[in-house]
C-alpha cells in the first residue's frame, strides 16, 4: 500500500483510508470482517464522525475492533464533530444536522463522546465537520488547546472548508490544520475544473478559492470522501448507465493493470500530485480490497486525462 506523509509532517499512513459511516448498519461480526479486510489491504487509517449512525457506527467499531483480533496500534483513528444531529430529518442511514456548533463546550463534549463510544484514550486526529457560519475562531482555538493538553487529540483538521474558511481558523489556532476533507473523484472533479476554466464563461459558479492548489502550497492533506459517487447522495458512477464512457475508460485501464474499475478510480485520485488520501465508504470486504488495490497503480498523465474526459469534462 502506498504511504502518504500527512499534513507535510513525517507522520505516514496509508494512501487509502476506511470511512466507517455505514458501520452502524452492520453486525459486530460483519464489521470485524470489514476491519480485517482493510488491514489485509494495507489500510492503516480509520475515519469517523460523531453523527454517523447517530453514534452507532462508533459503538459497533469498538466491539468490532475487539472481535477482529486487531488492536488500537493497527490503525490511526480520526473522527469529526461540530454537527448537531436532527433526528426528524435523519433516516435510512443518512444523517442531517439541525445546526453546526463550534462552541468550545460542544467540541469538548463531542470528543468525549467519541472516545467513549470507540473505547479509545485519544484520537490521532479530530476534524471540524462542516464550516459553521457562526464560528468564533478564538473559541475553536481554546477548545483545540484544551483537547491537545489533555492528550485526547493529537492532530487537527477541517472538513468541507474553502480557502478563506480554512485560513480564518488556521490564523487563530496554535496547531497546524493538517487535513481538509472534500468530495473528490472522477465524476466530482470540480476542484480540477475550477483551475482549468479561469475567466471563462462556463467557469464553475461555486468555487472553493483554489483549495487544491492551496493545499499543495500549504502541505494540507486533502481527504477525498465519496470518491466513487457523482453527487452527494445520488449514487456511484461505477457501473452506472449514466456514465457509459467513464465506465468504458475505467474498464480498459482495469484490464491493463489487473485491478477493478474501483481500483482505477482510486488510482485516478492518487495520481494527482496534491497527495490526496482516498476515503473508502464501503463495508464490503471484497470492495475494500479491490478499491485499495488501486493505490499500487500509477496512471500515465494521458490515462489520467482520458478518465477526466470520459467523465464529461473537456480542456479549454
């Protein structure tokens, strides 16, 4: 498994991580099999959030880790907080918030809840889950300092922040924000498109301020969530008839490199020089393994562009 240096530090972890949002729907035995498959594939990084399954994902993880025969030292474990769950809107495994809350007390309580549910003494990383319009950076700084001094959190980051939001928080906190979690994949490549269509009539209406380039300059690890999806909840582009050209391009390269289409979709993300970490959301052992196998494939530049074109993009 390819290794990445995270956040510009000497801390190294697998280029592919396992997100456990869907673990809430599994039995402990099946969750243990997912963790074993991840470990066998060389995955050393786990991503969670306090709202996943209304906390049930983290409870299942705690028991599954014991059931799997693995231990705390086998994984770096990261979670996120800052969203207050709205039970009335959450359904069918999907969770929605009633507000975002970056107050000191909410962040401290969030970490305590995570540690208790996951059976941990500390988190390797804690991320602010989505930008709170009412955030007070100085209060975030106070929370981060308290969490770090207590030994409960070792590293920090954000999720779904644009450049200005990232900088505003970074200027207030003492710790480096090592991560920004963003949706990114062959069928959700707006970060690439934004950089290619500068000052054009069809430039993306909503921009992130050049986060992909900013992350490279500031040595921030982008963690790509939903890497095989074409929308927030619409579905996966793998084997979807809406994307015939993309699937044909993926299959051609899958045949060439001896991996699955999921593996090539993983390789496409990892080919970008921004040192992106891919977050897998599947809980199926076979899919974990075949997707992670793409970390050992290095696409040529033309192959990378061909996938970009096949997803419906073009060069100006």
